[in-house]
C-alpha cells in the first residue's frame, strides 16, 4: 500500500536547492539536483540529524552532524549498503507532482 504527498509548483525547489516537507509523521527533504528531484527522509539514520540542512555534493548529501554521506537516489550510505535513509520516488501525473510513500517506509 502506498500514498502520495502532493507537491505544489511553489514548493518545488530551484536547481541546487532543497525544501523540507512535513506530512503527518514524516519529514521529507526534497532536493533538486540539476533538474532531477530526489526525496528522502529528513532524519539521518546515524543519529537523527536533519539531512535537509546537510551539504549537497552533486547527488550526495553530507550530514552536517558527523559527515556521513548518502546517495540521494538510493538512500544508501556512500560506498556501502549497511545504512540507508528512506528514499521516495517523485512522480508527475497529469502535470501534478507527488512524492510516493510505500507503506513499509511510512514507519519511522
Ligand atoms: S547524525 Fe548524521 S552522520 Fe551522525
């Protein structure tokens, strides 16, 4: 089961920017990397710092707390599959943008 979170045109970040979206129990960081949008959970799986406030290095977000780096596309810790932040597909349907939350990923 999945649900969709609508993203209005005003919420879409500019290239190189990010926004934080809060929906129910989820805080989602939405990044725009060269026109490609990536949505991940804002909570770093290491010790919970905000990834939205991290340093963007191409398609990689570097956590501001301890410097771990996560691939925005897969959510995995760089060069590892041992730690992962939830990542969510971004879809456009009939010109409207949505972040897709699959039920397993709804659980914090
Ligand atoms: S809380 Fe993100 S690297 Fe430690």
